[in-house]
């Protein structure tokens, strides 16, 4: 058949394909190598695979995805801030999960482990919190010898402390958290032992003595518990739980009049505190046995002072208020002549929890050398907090409890 242009025969094409360097010959080689058969449609013949350990290693390396690049410090800090934001919202379960994810990227750090244990306890995972608090890492941190400058509460922006692989905080956190978690699990001997360590870390804080009194009483050490309750009431006369517990031990010791005075003091501090109200009624009944010892460490709004409780606001969390609290009345403290020789400080700044009425209902006594102030002076200072009055903080036109600070000047 003739067409316009040059006529090419089938024999000519075959000859051309056999010539060295011919493009048709190269194409034919490609088709032969891949085993392609246009007409039959059979599958390509599999090439023999290399065998042996070296070949297996090459194939495994080729099939595995590459290891993820190490996270930058900026990315880790951003993740830590997300954890803190969740804690501020009270989303402790989500904060726990986010902190676990952060831990998988940074490795163990004692400060991070403490935070994770607190979030586990606050979200109801008490067994996990206990396992973490009694881990070798935190047990070693508990016995860490530290300078005085580290005996402070964690700051709000503490995320960087979770990333450096060292312990930068205060071992009091471990002791107190152990006492609270063990008490929640009703492991009272363990709670008592941990509470003793917390008292040793903060010997002038009445709350520590109160927690020891509750735990020791439940563990059966009634002598230690009674003395700890009296110490708590001396150091912190603003705690109705300390007044009530001291009254119970006075009742058990056959001193009903002293017990009645302590119960009345507890009710005066918190009229909604049910136990001392009932105790006052039962105390008047003939031959009524003393009430059973309490298991609650702190009650009502004061429960925010427990590290492992879900109650807010927490001392170290940020809460946005439309109007901050402002002091209306704030008295100083006159040092009695009998204590002046033992008083070696001119003023003290105390974080306080101000409720929606503008009253101080809880405080966090700062650590300092006990030689600078006698126990009676601490109690005198704390009692003065009950005289402070504030315009309460407001959020959306509603009064809200919030943490603030007061500065008390001592007149010596």
C-alpha cells in the first residue's frame, strides 16, 4: 500500500530494530526486561530477591519510617504552657494526658513527675498517683538536700522546670502529696509517715500539723495526734478543723468544758461546718461518747489548700477576674513584750485565700527559719488575718474567691 511520504515495509522495521544503537532496539530491550506481553496479559516475572542478614537489614531499613526529629525547646515549652492552661481551667484529666505526652518527649524529670502525680490524683487516678509518688525517682528527690532559696512554692509559669531533667523544686510537695493520696486510699500509717515529713519541711504551718493530727489519729497514734492537733490550733487559729479536732481530744480526755470552748471557736470560724455543731449538741447529752475522729483533712472552701483536690482556686493557678480584690481594713501586729526577744523579723508577706464575702479563709504561711519567730507569734499573726476585710474579686459581676497577698508589719 502506498501513502504520501516514504514507504516502510515490515521487514525494514525488523531490520532497523536489529541495528546497534537503534532506538527501536532499546525500546525492545526495555519491554523484554520488564517481561511485558501486550497480547497475552501475563504478570511480570518476579526478580530473584537477595537473601541473608545483610539483605534483610537493607529491606527493613527501607521499609521503616525515619525517626522523628527531636522536638525543639520552643515546641516543648509551648506544650508545657498548654498543660498549664488546662490546669487553670480545672481540666485536670486533659492536663494529665497532655503532661504524659510531654513526658514521652522529654524523659523523666522530678518536677514533671510531681506535677503529673498531682494531676493524676485530681482526676481520680489515685493508684497511679501513689505509684508515681513512691517511685525511686521521687523517693530520691524527697531526700534531696536543698538550699533555703528552693523552699518556696512553684511559680505559675513552671513549665521550664519540667524540661531540664533535674529536680529544681521543693521536696515538701512530695511529702504532702503522699500524705493526701495515702489518706484518700485509707492507708493511714503511710499517710502519717508522709505527714511527719511535711511537718519537718514546714514546722510553722498549722495545716501541716492538722494533717498529721488526722493521719496519726486514724493510724492509732492518739498521743501524737492530740499533740499535733493542739499545735495546729496554736499556729493557725483560723482553721476550724484544728479547733474541732482539739476539742475532740479534750472531750476524750474528760475535759468537756474545754472541748465546748474549742467547738464554739470552730463554729465561729465557719458556721456551715457541720461536725462541731453536732458535737456541741452531743456534748450536752448525759454519758454521750465522744464523736469519732475525722477522716477529712480540710473541708469546704479550705479544701483548695490540698494539693490533690479538684477544688479551685489553687494557689499556683491563674484565674482571670474582672475586678481584683482590694483591701478595706488591714491591721498590723503589735509584738508582746514577752516575745520581743524571740522575734527577729519586721514584716511578712502572706498569700491568702479571700472568699466571696471579702474574708480571709485560708493562707499559705511562707517558709522561713523558725528561729525568727516563736510559735506564739505565728498564731498571733495568723489571728490578725481574721480582721482583714476586702472588696471581693468579681467575675461577670459575681463575687468570686481568689488568692491574694497581705503584708503584715510588726510593731516591735
